[in-house]
């Protein structure tokens, strides 16, 4: 079976807060021929892990990396790596994803009202401007 899991499936597989659902999620994730994990799903996963479950950035990053090493996972790895780079630097996964995909789509500069995001992206060599 080839599947695209919703964020709640990944959350159950990571936090195991519901024994029955966690078992179903783990079984699916182990047995699926392909697990197609979308970037928006990973953005949601990081948000849920950090805001609902109190994960540190490093723990959220470790959860994503654990998914990425599975033989059956397919995702947009360059975009995910950009998000992880931001997360590792102390920023938001989604900001890294947004800046990377914007560049891929032809944008020259990331613009935001978020001073921290702009500073962190600029430190990584990304053209970024505070509005």
C-alpha cells in the first residue's frame, strides 16, 4: 500500500499518547510500501509537537529525521532540509520551508514582519528583508 498520512497519524506515531491509535499508526508506517509525507504535514507536525506536546526544537527535528531515514518515506527532501536548518538554528521550521519554496518558485527575497526569521535566514545566506 502507498499512503499519504495525515498529521494526526504522524503525531500518534511520534508521541504514542493514544495506545490504540499509536499501534495502528506504527503498523501502517512500518508496512506501507511508500509513505508520501507532504511538507505541509511536516509543518503541522512541528507545530503540534512544539505547541501541544511541548517538544524542544531539537526533539521535533529528531522526530522528522527519524521519519526521513525510513526506507519507505518519500518527501520533498530539499525543502524539508531547509526547514530543519531553520529549526536547528533556533527558528521555525515553516519559515525555512517558506523561504526555500519561494526561492524555488523564482522569488529573490524572503520578506516578513518577523525580525527573528529575517535575521536567521540572512545568517544562513538567504536574501531576507524585514518589512
